[in-house]
């Protein structure tokens, strides 16, 4: 192209920052939803409702941040919802089992947290190693582990529900319901995870390597990037974040069953895609994922608060949103 | 009296946004004539071809088909008019077979079903005409690059094109395959096909073409029967100045201990028992035919391909199959496949530049300021021509992509550098720059291994030549013994002529 024949600009010239309209799309959609909600129901912007929406978004949100890294590196994880249920079941069983020895108190809860983190780490590592070392497609591996974890938690609960000891539940409850300065812990943790995730994605070699691998595994390999290690790390990170989400989730209901975390994987993937991350990898945006999560939960919330459309159509509207988001981002997606 | 042109452009201009890429281009393709379109990268060759083949519409000017102005609405319409174009990046569906690709979109039927047998036989006939004994049932993904090229040509044959447009058809072919292709093109010409093709290999252009059109900065600077032109004249018209020495002056071969030694290296099925060594400040050229195992050997040395054997850097053994260990030892490999393995075409220049040496820009946090400064240095130091440094790498022309790739590899400041086909598909001005870089690296005390299929590069760059054939190292030449004929004889497996060749 002759465009390339113009001389290079003087090094001192400032780099132009282009406003990416495609990146703004989800933000505008989120703002529109907030305005819509506020107009339709005065309670929408109340402290109670906002806290409720954010706290419920936190589980999917924490997982979706990890999912952003996996998808950016060209992978996929369908197992996170089942994994969450399984880890919740393990955590409850472990805490109940340790109760006689450790009593109702911090020790038991910390032990439970350690179990959740360790299980998340192990589950993520297993997915990652099967995909990288085993050279099996991510879709297949995680489809398999999705079934395995879902079935394991059903088996652990013997088809019913695993419940945390009542006293322990009261002791552990503040982790979901309590907070600092009126902001509950799940929201704080979600915000922290998102902030760290954004920094890691944008500013660290790890984030850069994820995007490079997703864009072209060959180029990354020929650039001496440790492709398998980075890719495995994304799954381990996601597993750990699932563990953290479970730590926030268990005190909410104090139970786990076969229905726990159902379809979380799809909600997390949807949030990632709505946020502008490219499904086939190569480009990821953590803050976009956060916006995506909020969009999805606001849609549900608005439907519940208003009687315009039946809340039973929640899934349909979320589905339309996902498809619309991808259609609107097509321009950027192709360029990348 | 010349026959009337089948397809021609009449004062065609084309702009992309504010940028005028073509300016008042006239070109006429006549039946039974091979027309070569040459020019530097970015001169507008691809745009011209895309307009001729209906992929792009002109901004102004006319496309004439059989003397009548026409608007070719897309490649489909052009194909219906008997115009076929073979792109540099192939238009083949990798998971499908050869025959499925050749008949893609115009499958033969017998009733409601596909007539597989007839399609297979026809495909085989066309491949036979190309002297390319491929099984039509093979999957494209399993073919070599040159075989894919042959399939593309077979596809055009099947469409019985009156006009055949080829974008650098010989860039990826070996010498033997090039011969076959050139013979075939000559035969198509004799059958009355109008042929337009581009090539950076001027010797080929001089030999094959009947007419040469030279583009520079989007305008035709020369259009003449090939017989009236010398290769020097073509090169001068392309760059707009007399071409003095393409290669920098030769320096004395360095003496001293080797910094890289390869002993008994085997790449299963590709390379057997390779032994070689390079000194600091030396340019060693790996010569041989395409497929001789040169790329595989270079990749294996750099830890990018599974191999057994011993590789030592400055006396220290390098762990096998570990590209990061090689990098730490200061040994890097620059791939021949800049689009598939070298650059992330969708990513900005800076991210491409620093990908290999990213840890030099911060272990935990990338120093974006240093990164931007490195890009500025690379753009100036390597003369990468780009108006806006935030564009993705894919927006650069081929030559500028190659300079970016070179800058990326050199950013790691390697002591030993393996460069595979440094000038494939790039223009003569950029070639000259890259030769300068290679010579500068050697003078700065780096050990350089160059893999190349261009005889001029072998002779112009090498202190020493190691020739490979069928996966084995078959000979070595150094100093005054390096010459076209001697290298070819080694690569082809002939005995050197006389004792002191």
C-alpha cells in the first residue's frame, strides 16, 4: 500500500488515542439499562436493590474474570458451574467433618476455605493439563469434567442437598451478608478480583502472552512463549477463582445440591463475550466482562421489579442480548 | 499486428480513503501474451490485479473486457467472464480434498448426487498437465506449499480461464517446480491464454515474459516488450534510481573458535546426522533446494522442533527441544513464514515487536513507555514505513512486515541468529536493506546463519556455504570457491567440477 510509503512520524509526536466505539457499546447498553430501570421502578436505585444485584453478580463475576483469561488465550471452560457445585459440596462436607474437632469458629471456616481453594486449584490444573499435555480440545475436556463434577456432587449429596451445620452457618454467614461501610464482602471481593484481573491482562507479560497465544499459537511458540504453561495457568487461575466464588457463595444458603451453579458456565461465557472479548481468542477485556456481568444481572433484576415482561422470559432476553452484542461487535472482531 | 486485448485498464485510479494507491494506470492483457507486472512492495501490483480480477472496483477509469467497458461485479462475475486469479495466499479449503477444492462451487452432478468419479478424473488430468502427480483424494492440509500452488493452478485450468492472473506464483516453489510452472505458463500462452503475473525474480521475468510493465508508487513508469529490457533496467525502473551494488562489500571471514556447534543432529524424517559450526562474525549460508531440510535443521537448532543430537553454544550444551533455553543462550530463529509464525497480524506493531523479548520490558509489569520507545527506534532503525504506528501489523506491506519481524528478533540482542529466507516475497530495495543488516550483524561479532533459496544471496552474503540435500549436509564451500555453479552442483548432488572449483 502506498499508505506505508509516508515517512515515519517524528518520535516525539504523541500517539493518538482513538475512541473505540465498539468498546463503548456495552457501557452504553449498561447505562441505558440503569436509566430504564430507574424510570420503571423507584426502588431500582435503592441501596437494598443495588447491593442485592451486585452481590448476586459477584459469583458469576469472579468466575467470568477468570474465564476472560481462558477465552483470550483461545480456550474455553464449560465445567465451571459444575465445578462450583462440587467444590461447594466438598467444602460443606469438610467443614461438617471438622466441626467436632475444631468447633464452631474461625479454624473450621479457614479449613473450609483452604479446601475450596485447593479443590479449585486442582480442578483447574486437571483441566489445563488434559488440554495442554493431553492435547485434547478444551471443549471436550471441560464438557467431560462438567459432567463428572455435576455427577460427583449429586452423588456426594445422595441426590438431595448437602447442608452446612446450622451453628457454623450463622458463624460463616457474615462473609456473604456482612461487609465494610455498607458494602458487602462479595462485592468487595468481586471488585478486587476485577481490578487485579484488569491490571494483569493489560500490564503484565502474562496478559500479553494470553492474547498472543489466542491470536496465534504458532507465532507465540516461535516467539519463545511457554505456550503450554501459560495456557495451563489460565485454567488454574480460573479454578482458583471458582474456589473464591464458592467461598462467597456457601455462606449465602449454607447448602449445595445438584442444582447449585447450574448454567453458571454459560452465564460467565456470555458475560465475557458481551464485554467484547473475542470468543476465538486473541483479545480480552476484563472491564468489559464486568460490564457484561452487570448487564446480564440487571436484565433479570429489571424483569423482576417491573411487570412489563414476565420474569420467565429472562433467559430469552439475555439470549437476545448476547446475540446482539456479538452482532454489534462484529466490526472489531473481524479486524482482530 | 497485435491481437486486440481481452482485458485492459484504461486510466484506472484507486484510492483507499485519502490515499491514492493507483494513478491513471493503463495496462492491456492480450491473448497469447505473458505480461509481467513488476514493482516494489507497495507499488500497487496487488491492487491492479485485484481490479483486473473483479475483487476491487476502480475509483475512476474503466475496465475494458473485449474492448467494451465493464463493471465486474465481484470475482464471481469475473470468473464467468473467463478471468481467474491465483492469490499469493491461497484460496483453498484446508480440510477438503484436492478434487473437492478444484470443483468447489461448481461440483459436477449425476442426478441429485455428486459425480465423484468424473471430478476425480478431470482433476487428475489437470494435475497431469502440471506434471504434478498428486492424488486428488489427498486433503489440502496435508500438502506442501508448492503442491497447494499446483492445486490452485489446476483449479484455474478447470475453469478454462481466458485470462490468468497470478500473484507471485513462483515465490514458494523450488527450482524444479518453478521450471514446470514456467513451462506450463508458456504452453497456456501458446494456447491463447492472456497471462499476467508478478514476481520479484527478475531473471524469471526476463526469461518468460513477452511484455513487462513496471509500477512505481501507483503509476506505470515503463511498459515495454521484454526483449527490449535488461534485468538491470527493470530494477532501476522499479526503484527509480540506478541499482548499485545490491550486496554490501564482502568482509574478511573471521577466524576464531566457533560459538555454535551442532553435532549429530537428527530430526526424525527430516534431517539426518547434521554437523556444523559457526564462528562469531561469520555469515554461514545453508543452501539447498526447498524441502532439503534446511528450515527443519534451523528450527531444531533453535529448539523449536523435536530433535536429538548435540548443540553447544560457546562450549555449553543446549538442552534439546527448549526454545526458551536457546533464547537464554542468545540464540534465536527468524521464521520464513512471517504471516503464520512470525507476526500477529491483528495486533499492533509494538506488541509484535516486543513479544519475543518481552521480559526485557519488565518481569511483572510491562513498561509501555519503553515499549513505545523501542518501536520508535525500530521504525527509524529499520526504516519501517508506516504512517500511524498504532495500526495492526497486517496493515503493513510485505517488505515492511519483514523489517518488523527482523526488528523483533534483533530486539532480543542475540549473539547467534538463524534467519530463514530473509527476503521472500519482498522488493529489491528492502532486500538491499536486509542484506545490509545481515552484514552489520556479522561485523558486530554476531554469528549469522542464513537459509536461502536465492542463489544471488548465497553468493552475495556467505563467508561459508553448507549445502543440504534430502535431509543431509552434502558439502561445504568457503571463500573464493563460493559461486553459482558450485553451489548448485552441491545442492543437486553433482560432483564439484575439477579439484579446485
